[in-house]
């Protein structure tokens, strides 16, 4: 093994994949992984589900077991990186120790957006990002009579589903006019609104929150219309912000994330970024993106590992995501920003399975598939190939999906770059 060193900052999904891919791509030098949690990288999506319910341990959630890191000769340090010196090629830890690197990978992830309201710092008010957050929430569940969730995005609705499965009384408050307003079509929002109400959630949309009230511990939530909801457990889920401060103070280019080129390289040729903190240009959608997605983190890490090892792979994977709520598995592929038409396969007004396809100028750009795995797999292939399937046939449940792949489908090359508004 040579004397060169890669330092990976952040014990995330991206860093776990990067550790593996560096060795696969032939890196023979030292690999040092630095994370500010005591644990090796673990799966975060189950935190609000099986981990919250006490059905899985943190050890069971590890992305790779400790013996993997030992076998691959990856060293792990629990520490916080306080400063990055690009000229000296060092990272300085919070205790003052400076560590040199030849290549540096920033897998810093994102953190919950904080709520700026009176009472937001009271005991009993929680955010949901890591295992420690869940452990604090679980402790609060032993005495809570009513939980309030502020925010009806995916994290808020997933948490509501988990708490209802545990028998907790739950209110969900959303400032927008509908749940998931930023990320889905109205039909999909209406479906999840119906399901959560059927499951017993007190769901309120178009409401503002003015304060969290209590003395030392939260006791209730005051709404803008003067209404008051008693609660001794409040969970905030109003989005996340990328962790870019370390990069910013070191002079790296940032804009809604750390800016990287198609190889995951930052404005410093010896520093790379991957995962939720990285902002890259996607030629498929014709714009820069920062994706909060486990699959995206893994794919970017593979590209970064190749670049560190002198190989020229590019970020090109099709974005996809998922969300588990109750007995519903939502699988999302593509980005629906700028869509001008939707096609429904199945009826979201009844039952608990359907697919919503998003089109832009006749071409399929994204799909939300609820308990519809075949439609999800169809969409991945169709979007990757830039197809424009017949919308009438796509809406017909009697039409076999495979029949829509025909010679008349328009290729991505002939249609051009997708339009992404905003």
C-alpha cells in the first residue's frame, strides 16, 4: 500500500459506498473516514420507521458491518472537522489535530431546517435526522398523549404513519394548501390526504403556526387562527439544508450545495463531494440539481471513487426515490419539475394502489407509483430511453406495459433536453 491518503468527511450513505468503490477502482493508499456520530455509516430511511418502532437496532441498520472496513483497511475516526486548509491539504479536527490528505471527499449530507418560532427550543421539540434524534423521540413517546408534526412532506407523513402504527394520537400541520405540494401532483396529494385521515391522523392544511407553548417543556402548539392544540411531543419536518459551511469557509464554490463537475470534483481538483451536499449538472434535465436520495448518493460515490483513481466516469444515473407509509410503498422515478400533463393508471380516489405519470411536451419525465412495482420498472426504462409512450394506452390498465415499448417511441436524442422550469 502506498503512502497517499484519501480522507472522507461525513459518515453517510455516500461515504459508505465510497469506501467500497475506492478499493474496487484500485486505490491502494490509506482511506480515513471521519464522522461526527459514534457509529459507522447506517441506513437512515428506516430511522422513522423500524428504528422508531423499536423493531431494529442501530447495528442492524449499518450499511456495512465493521469487519468490512477492517478487511478493506478503512480507518474510522469519530470527530468533527472544524476547518479545511486547501493550501496545506489538511483538515483540522475540533480538538486541534491537523490531518493531511492527498485527496479529500466531502460527504457531508444535509441537516433539518430549523423552525424559527417562539418555543422552538423547548424540551419535547424534536427534529428527525439521526439515531440520537429517534432515541429522544422514543423516550418522549413513553409519556406523550398527543404528538404534533409540523410539515406534511415525506418525512412528516412517514413519521405520522409510524406513530399511528404505534397507537399514538397524531396531528399533522401543513402551511401549504395540500400535503406534498412541492413534489407531487394534486391527485397524489389528495390520495395521501385521504389515506392519512382514514388512518386517524388529524391532518390540517393551509394552517400557520405562531408559537410552541410551554414552560420548560412543550405543552401545545398555537396556530395563526388562534386555535390551540395540546401536545407534549412536537416533531419538525420542514425540509433540510445542505451542509456546505466547511466548503464555504475553505473558498470552494457553493450554491444550494457544493458545486461539482460531472466527475464529482469541486472547484479544487483535489477535493470531491457526493450525496445530499453535492450540486451537479444533469444533462438529462438541463439544469443543476441537488438530490436528497440514497440511490443518488451511492451512484455519485462510485463516480467520485473512479475520479480519485484517475478514471473518467460521469454522474448520469436516473434519479429515483421511495417512501414507505402504512402498507404503501411509493416509488418515484425522474423529476416532475416543469410537467405539463399527468396520466393516471388506476384511481387514487379509491383503493391503495395507482401510478401517476408526468409528461413534458409528450415525453415521460417522471412517475409516482404507489404499490405498483411494474409501473415503476416501466417508467425507469422509458425515462432513461427518452420515450413518449401513448398516453391513452398508458392510462388503460388493460394495456400491457411492455407493449408500449415500440419503434414509434421517440428517442431522447431526437426530442432534445427536457425542460425544467424554476
